[in-house]
């Protein structure tokens, strides 16, 4: 077999693509590396004029301080409650709505669905104004329940569209056969549609969980009691203030706070990709 000879133009193209890919990797992963490196630096290596790429004297004191100085276990618990509750409730509500839009025919079905999805076009702060007023009337400010509802409001439109696209691909013959056998709508949904839709359900659950876990704006605005704070505002107020800037402790706490989300996504990432790609079809 004759060897492949690359022309100068082909070599230049490969070199350009390699450099572009390397630049993209640096752009994406260097902030993560810097966070990890800062978390192991002692305080005297953080506030220097010319910081080094690697800490000279690595230390675990920042992680011990992050765990003891702040109420990190409490913040993690609150985040798990709100993010987990939001993921479960969003998936359940989106399943019912998407099934109705996909498998029932009624007046203004698609315009109504597109109207619901259009809520995603509004900035977070605009939606937050309405949510704040609503929770104030319902006396749900400064509660984990109110924060969970706020997360559902934002995540639900995208979740409905993802599941709608997936449900549209399910054969109507399966549903008709179940109806002939005497199965009701709830039984068809729980016994036939949902078991066939695990990839899409997991994708919606991960999307809702990750958005709620990484949120700062909503949790900082709707929660002002320290015992109800979640990860974002809890760490922000614990390590940064008018008289303190503990970057090393904040980076260590951020790593500890990111671990649950990283573990969840790492375990379910294949289902997440499969659910999104399965719904990426024209309905």
C-alpha cells in the first residue's frame, strides 16, 4: 500500500485545526484548572503580583476551612432539596403536558405550546419580578418550597419541548392498541409511554437539576435567611464581603459543591445525550 503524502496545504490545514482545537481546550478548561490550583494555594500565594501556574507549597487547609468556616453541609442539603425537588416535579409536570400536546388533537394545540415555550425568551430578571410578587402573596418567600417552585417555572417550558419532540416519535399504534385493550390514559402514560421514554426523562431531569444547582440570581433574591440558603449565595456571602476576599477558600468550597453535580452528570451523561438527540427531530 502506497504511503499517504500530505501536501503543504493539507499540512497547513491540519496544523491550523490542531492549534484551533488546542486554543478551544485552553479556553474551556483553563478556568477549571485555575480554580483547582487556587484551592491548593496558601493565602500568601494567592494575592501576589505574578501568580504561578502551580502552587509552590500545596495545602489542604483551604478545604478544611471551607467545610468548617461556612455552613457548607447545610447549603448542600438545601441545594439537594431544591434542585432534586425541581427535577422531579419538572419531569412529572412536563411529562403530562408534553403527552397531551403530542398525542391529543385540540384547537390551537401547537400555538399554545409555542406560547408556553416563548417564556424562555424573557430574561431571567423579568420572570423573577413576577415570581417574587407571586411568592410574596402566597407567603412562600424565604422557603425552600418557594424556591423550588421558581425553578420549576423556568425549567418547565424547555422540558415540555424536549419531551414533546420525543413523544411525537412514539407510534400512535401502541396507544391505540392499549385503548382497545381497555387501558385508560393514565395507565397508557405510566405503563407504555414513560417506560419507553427513559432517555428523554433523564435528560429533562438532568437539565432541571443542573440549572437549579448552579443558580445564583433566584436563590440570592428569594432567600434571605441563612439557614435556607443554597450553594451559590451561601458560598458567596461566606467567603466574600466588604472586609474579606477569601479566594482560596471559595475555590475549595466550589470544588466540594460541584462534586454532586459532576457525579450525577457523569453517571447519566449517556442518557442525557441520547435523550436530547432523540428529541432533535422535526415534529
